[in-house]
C-alpha cells in the first residue's frame, strides 16, 4: 500500500450538495455523509432564503468547494477577481479546501464545457504557473482534477505523465476522479488500473466518484446522471488497496433518484473504506 505523507482536508465519505435535493437533506440531515462539496460559482454572493439553506449545511458538515469556471488552462488572462471572491467565500463559510478542473472552458466567454488541454511540456509550464498564482492569492494549496475528454488536441505526452508533470511543476494537490479514469480508459484505450497506480500518493486530496452514460461499447460520456457502475466501484476498491481509504465524494448532478438510493451509494463507500482500514474517521480539517 502506498502511504501519503500529507493530511487530507476531510475524512470518510461525502456527497455533492445540489439544489435539486437540498430541501430533502434539510428535512433529515444524513448521518452517513461525513462532508459535502459545492461549486463556489453557484453560491458566491447568494443570500436570502437560499443563503440560509447553504449556511444550514456549513454549520453541520465540513464543506469543500470544487470550481467550474476558473478556466485554469485558457489563453485569456487568469480571472483573479473570481479567485479573490473564492477566497472571501471560503473565509466567510469556514471552508478549508478548493479544487478546480485541469481544463479550460472558454476565452473571452464561457463554453459551459470542460475542454482538454494539449498534453505538451509547454502546456505544463503554462498551466502550472497559473495554478501557482491562484495558490499565491488564496494563500494556501489547491487541487486540480483529472477531467474526462473526447478529442485530445495534442498527445505528445500521455495523460498520466501530463497530469503528474503539472502537479509537480505547480506544487499543488490532486483531486482524483475515479469515474473519469474509467471513462477515459475506455474512450482512449488505456489501462485504468495502470493510470490509477501511477498517481502520486503524497499529492492526493480526495477522490470523486460518479456515474456515466453508456453511448457505445467504446464510447462513454461523463454525465454524473446515473448510478455508479461496477467497473468504477472495482477501481475504487483497487485505489483503496493501493492508497488506503482516501476520502471519497459521490457526485450526482441531475436525474436524481430517491435520497435513499444516493445514501446507499455513500454507505457503500464507507463500507469499502472500513474494509480498507478506516475504522474511525479522523476529525476533518476545516481551514
């Protein structure tokens, strides 16, 4: 088993907080959930009744934020105004950790999609410098997430080597999405387990877990709109066997099932973590 030399920002099993089921969770806050995650863009400067609902959860659970629109690899200047808003939001709500996607989502405007970066040495240096700038403004480390992609623009480097090079050059952490590994391994014909094992244990912050859409035998679409499938659960089990019981968050963005089904998936994560050696979750850091 690989041993990480850093502390995780949270512990146990988490659930992405979505407005589509926020009222149901408020009625009966789930004890199965150890932490939550939101996209800061959906909550910054939100007040009133909805802001009070958000505060309900930040007062009861450790909350992490996972950005959608910083466009860290875009050719346009870094949106430092957004970064400063994120910093203020984290302090306002006692949020201890921020992550973003290793991608871009526009130039002068938003594409509302996460586009892949070219896997080149030039791109490594470019995006790493921007990540370092974000960390300087936040005055703390951040994590980047491996993204799903469908038409790579340049594969001079492998996806795994590119990801590791960015992390090393930027001196940042890694949010490892287990579902995205499976999706990409099918779409681009590489070994999912080999990719997972190549990731640096000492950079891991936590895992993401989600479902995806089966378009064809050789084409999967990352949707976060379905239940987690067996190959993804199996890779998560292998990740726990290698890295230990890394904190893991379940994502579901639409097509919401009954809450009992979502919480059953969270419970399965907790059971797998226990089997991997997590008997008593440590107290989660909150900033």
